[in-house]
C-alpha cells in the first residue's frame, strides 16, 4: 500500500513536470502578429540599447541636480579627539614682581626702625613683637599656568555659503544642463537608430517570408514540371536528358527553398533580439510603403534643424563656451560666508571660542601661467567644435542626398519590375504549355520559371530597399517616428 502511494506521488510529479515543459514549448513556439507601429511600441519598452541610453540620461539628470547644490549652503559636522604628548601650559616670569616685593619689605623695615625712637616703650614692644611674627614674603621667580589638558574632544558644525565664485557655479550648471540636453538628443538618436534597425529586421523578416513563398512556388512548379517530363519521357516524346534537366532544376529549387526557410529563422532571431522579446513575430505591415516623397531640399532643411547628431554639436558648443568662461573666472576673487560652532566639548580650554562667523576671500595672484594656457586650450576646443559643426552639417546634407537618391532608385526599380511581372508570368505560361505539347524543351521551361522567380524576388528586394532607405532618410532627418504614417498593415 505504501509502495502504491509512492508511485502515485511520483506519477503526479512527473505529470506536473511534463505539463510545465509542454507549456514552455507552447510559449516558445507561439507567434504574435504585429504591425510595424506595434513593433515600435515594443521596441521602446524592451530594447536593451534604448534602456541603457535611458539610464545614462537619468544619471546625467541627477548629476545636474547635484550641480545645483553648489548654490546652496554646505553644512557639515566634524568630530575630533586629540591626544598631546603633555598638558599645554604657559610659564610666567615673576622675578620683577619678586624684586618689587623685597624692596617694599626693606623700605617698610627702614621706616619702622626710624619711627621706633619716637614711640613709648610699650608701643615699641608691640611693634617689634608684630614684626617678628610677620612671615617673610617668598615669591617664586616663575610660575606655570595650565591652559589645555593633554586630551581633548570636540564636535563642531561647519557652514560655508558661497557668495561669489567668479562665475564658476553658473558655468558648471550651464554645462550640466547642456549635458542633459545632449543626453536627451543622444537618446533620441539611439531610438532612431534602433527604429532603423527594427525596420531592417522587421521588413527583412517580411521579405524572407515572401521569398520562402516564392521559392516554394518555384519548387512546386519544378516538381510538377518533373512529373510532366517523366510522363512525356515514358511516352517517348522527350529524351532522358530532358527529364534529367527537369530533375536537376527541381533539386536546385528544393535546396534554395530549404535555405530560404533557414534564413527566416535567422532573421526571426535578429528581430527578437532587437525587440528584446522571446517569442516569434509575424509581420503584418506590407513591404514597399511607397510614401509620397517631398523634394530633396525639404529633407535637407529638416535634417539641419532636427538631426540629433547635429543638435548634440550645438550642446557641445555651449559646453566649450562655458569652459572658456570658467577658465577666465580664475582671475576673479572667490567670496564665501563661513562659520563654525561647537556642539560638544571634552576638556577643551575656555580660551577657545564656542562659535565664529566670517567672510573669506580668495584671490589667485600667480599660478605659473596655468590660467592663461587653460584659456587658450578652451578656446582651441571651441574652434574645434565650430569646425566639426560645419563638417557635420555638410556630411548630413550629403548623406540625406545619397539616401534620397537610393529611395528614388528603389522606387523606379520596383515600378519597372512590376511592369516586367506580367510579361514573365505570360512567358512562363506559354513555355509550360508548349512543353506539354512537345513544342518546347525543358530548358526553356526552366529558364522561364527562373526568370519569373527572379523578377518576383528582385521586385520584393526593391520594395525592401525602398523601406530601408526611407527609414534611414527619416533617421537622418530626426523624424523616425513618422515612419509608421507611411506603412500599410495587412489586416487593413
């Protein structure tokens, strides 16, 4: 009975494990239909690169808040315990006071001796008795006055309030603000780059999936052609070589189909990595958005005003300008209100005050020409940024022009291939029909089929190139978010 109970428990546990494994398999194999707009929303939430850039931006925001603290008073509490090698005391020289006392006593004795003859015997006896009983004055030549015990402890509160720092604090805060703005632009740039990468992988998956369909269509067509060739060979209407040619064409088509299936798996993994998810994606947005293009000047002008990389250079320019001001401020005085108060004392002499306040001024007189050279270095950096800004502006115009022409080229290619598609379909239909009637060779049918598939693949690739070039153009213009307004959803 006990053994049966154990077996029952083991069976339940194994069943639970198998159930969990089955659920995990079901989750990993699931596929989620997703439009490009939905994919962007997932990207913003789960993409690792964007998340890391967001944390960098958050860090700089806190650093900017910390820099604002330079305007505020700085209050600190310090505690010290001190042990001297001996008590602190002060030696006082009393030799002059001793000499004065001796002179006074000598003068007093002389005066009394001079007065004694004028006194009655009784008075003389009283005076002499009193003087004999008076103790002599014995003053030391020096004495030691204690000031501070050997051990002491002190807890103090310290205050420093900057009043004027020559513009250093203002410059530091403007630099911190510029860094936050540059980080925000960097985050936007990273997001735009990831949207472009998403477009490449999302539409890459759409392209790969459609290529699988084309490869399967070719494979099925060659399989049917092979069956027709075998039938015609049996009837003696074609030679064995014709049938072997059809067989080779089918095997090549089969190999390309299997390769295209593997390509889909690789692109699917790349898309999941970009989105930061662990499930399969089924794209619902069509290839070849074919949105209406404005003229080139529009995009170049827009890029000059909104490209995040170029705008980051503007923030860099603000930083180097503030650096120049900061270095120049080294010639100006620094003024601060300072104060300190004792919170707790242990064996501290009363000679030390319990608190103090004051104003401190610091002026650098000479520092080995460091300030002059630092100003020159800061100005050189400012000139460097100006040159880089001009170069970046020209580069962006060039890239926008190149990408714009790529879009035009892809659009023209897709339009031309779309026209060629009808001819390729009709040509294949005629050749296939002629082969069945014995008026065409297997080579001609295979060539027609391959030409049709080549036209379809090139048409798909042209639409894909259009989408990617369009995404890159919008990225350089700083308007990647508007890409979704050009997309077409299959479900719509």
